C-alpha cells in the first residue's frame, strides 16, 4: 500500500458509523477528572496541566482494542525504525550507532507530551539531509550540539507561543519542499549504490562529480544495492496485490506485516551474508557501515565547547559554524509533525505543544548523543496501515530501539552501506508528488508557480533556502490580499431605484482603504455622481482606525461642490463597534435593514429628481450610464 493510499484510507475513517462499534471495556478506570469548566485558579491549573501532559487526555479511556492495535503498530514500527535510524545516521555523516541513540529517548517523551496520535519520534532522512549541510567536515560533537541548540530554540518558540508562524507555510510550499528533499536524498545515495566516495557541495556539483566518477563504480556495491531495491519493491508490490485480491484476512495480514518489516529483513539478510562471509576469512566486495562505540551511551549534558587536534571551538564559534542551522532544523522538524497532524481526520494541531514536545525530545536526546529528531511520513504511513490508535506505540518503539542498541550494536559493522542506501531510496520516494503541480496548473496558476520556484530553489540551493523563499512568497501574497481585497462594485436596484453596490470580501485594513476609495470614486465618476453608494459591511470582519478615517474621507470626496450636490454614502449592515470609529459627515449615513435602505434611496431619488411623485413612475430605470467596474 502506497503512502497516498494509506492517507486516503485514513481519511475515510471519519465516515465510519460509530453506532455500529462494539462496546469496549476500558483497561484503566477513569479516576482523574477535571470536573466542569471552572474559573477558579485550581481549575485553570488542572486544565493547563492536562493540556501540557497530553497522555491524560486518552490514557483513562484506554481499552483492549486500542492496546492490541498499538502493540502491533509499535512492534512493526520498532522493527522499521532500526534500519531507518542507521541509514539516517549515515546520511547525516554519523556512525550507525548515533542513529539508534536518536530513536529511543524521543518516543518515551512523546508518549507523555505528544499531541498527534500517529507521530513516532526518531531520526528522519529529511532532517538528516539538512543537518549534514551544517555539520559536514566538522567533529561529531557538532551534530550533538545542533540537536541541543535546536531543542532550545523549539522550547523558546513554544514558550513564546510562536506556533502561528507555521500557518504561513502553504501546502504547495510543503509539497515542493518535500519533493525536492526526496530528489536530494535519492541523489545523495546514488554514490553509495555505486560505491564511490567524494564530498561535494550542492546538487549540481554532486551530479557533475558523480557522472565523472561512474567508471570508478564498485560492482559489488551496485549489484547488492540493486538487489536490495528489487527486494523492497517486490515485497511492497506483493502486499498491494494481496490487499486488493479476494484472499483471506490472515493472508492479507501476513503479507502486510511482511511488507512493513521489509527494511528490517533486508538489513538482517545482508548482515548475515556479511557475517558469514567475514567469518570464513573472506573480504566482502562491498562497503560496510562504521560503528564507533557499542552499548548504551552515558547520559551526560553536551559540552558547549569542542576541542580537536586542529582547533578549539568555543560556544560562540560553534554558533557561527552552525549558522542558520539552529533555526532551520527546529522549523523543519516541527513542520513535519504539523503536516502529519493535518492529515488526520480532525486536522487540528497545537503547534505550540508540538514545539515544546519536540524541543524536550531534542534537548534530552542530545544528552545521549542523539541527532535532531522529529516525526516521519514513512512512519506515519505504517502506523496508519497498522491501525495505530494512540501515542502508546512510541513506548514499544522506544523499547525495541533500546534493546537493539544494547545487544545488537556490535553487529552494526556487518551491515552493508548500499543496503541502507536502498532503504533510504525506497522510503523517501513516497514524498515525491508530481500530481499536485499538474492539478495546480489547472486550478491555481499562482500556487503552481510558487511550487515550481520552491522546488527549483530547494534542489539547487538547498531545502532550507527553498523553505524560506516559499514562506516569504506566502507572506507577500497574504499582504497583497490585505492591500487588494476582493471588492465587488456593480449597479443594483431596489424597487426600481438604482444604486452602486459595493461589497468588500473581508476586513478592510489600512493597506486596502486607498484601493477601496479608488474603485468607488471611479464608479461614481462613470455614473456622474448621480447614484448613491451603498457599502454592504456584513462581511467586513475588521476595521482599524486608519480605514475608518479613510471611509470618512471618502464621504468628503463624494462632495462635488457642496453638501447639497454630494453623493450619498450609505454604510449598510455595519456593526455598532465599527460605527463608533467612523467620523460622521453630512452625506454619510448608517443603515441597519432593507426597509431603512429603501427609505434612504427614496429620499435621494426625490432629491435628485429621479422620482415623479405624481405618477410614481419607475426611478432611474435607464440612467444612460455605461458603467463597467470589472
């Protein structure tokens, strides 16, 4: 089952009739209640405590069905995160051991504080790819310090409630960003598949060096890598075939879990081959991963200085070396979690809570030599397919990672690098989404151009640059909408009396007031200032002081010579709060209902001589104006 199919299947859960579900007996007795909404200090404290400690929102409703599904999902994800963590460590330029150091402490923290059910914390290829751009060529301690500083930044952002900034990152930007990341990860693993070693800065330089070094490719790495990719694709396709065919549920489940564990199977098979080969005194024809230490790491606070044989780095030197990485990494990590949360049926995410939670994961993770962590789309897809219900799966996933780190660490040196590259390539391709730009081209050209620009910049200049550019473009577009809101201007009639109807689409703030005045004055000029102006304020949700003064100034602009020959400006259905900030002029009136509007229009028509009282003929049935406001 592909990533997109898993998302579609997950979204269909909201249409399930909950009345048909069987009665479930809770495992935990609900003995912790906050009672009714209370305005007391104690009630607020309990509410805040429950809001931060998210486990209290579901643990007392935990039941047997949830427990079984979470256990299955947790074990499956645990077996998946082991090879993925090792692969991400190598992608970040770290020994394999650091991958699993990043995979066990984060899940334990997210179990208590995480607000998104199907997020499993651990290293990701996306964060690893961006991290290596700031730590390449530097001591390993820089990667750990990047994790620590990223966590501090996330905690500060969460404390200051800065989660709103993620609302300025649109879906086209996220999709372009993730697709570009997939391209870069796949490209970075091609040299591993070919057994070529080189260091290059940038996509173009890397492609150039790769093409020039192809004759130096190692056939052992290439053959093993291709076989690994074929193996992973075969199990994935086999699971899809059995899922769609009319076979027994047991067969579907068997091949489903076999497919979910395909990464672990590949690492296990290739590792055993390497172990047997080396045990017989032979040298394997492919490169093996490197592991610096074995066993559990010590829990120590990361040192804020780094000493090497060549140079000593103080805290400020480290900040200068990591540069904007301490800002980019935290944003990318939390952005992934938020994007996963928006894929859920409710689609509601507490960005500030996620900032605090992931911040804790990174700060404490740095104490056990962790690289920066977050949720991952691949793990979300697996958790969805396994029917995961709550963050309890993080517990099982963390325990499995901890056991693997304790007992399997000495055997990491037998894992071929090319098999890990195959895992990364087959896992990351699900982020490629070229259907969206095709749809955007048909439905929204502006979003299509943003997608193309962000994608190109992310590939050529780095994903962090593409993300910044995309966010800036989104903010500029919002500013443009505030300055140039949709305003409908047209000729309308009420009981045969004509008027110029002006309907603003949203709030009118000071950047937009000049635009509103220009459109109204243009319409009045074409109508020779003979038709009243009616601004329907029902949709105006906001009006600042500058805008209010602009409306008052507009009424003065409608006075041609004196008040007697001025055009009437009617503010229709404006709330009382907004009326208070507008200065009243002689030709400006407020109107609450249609009857009152008709009265004003009748008076204005009589004043302008468009209504003959004796015959009560139709007023202004044809004023002879050729008005085009579009």
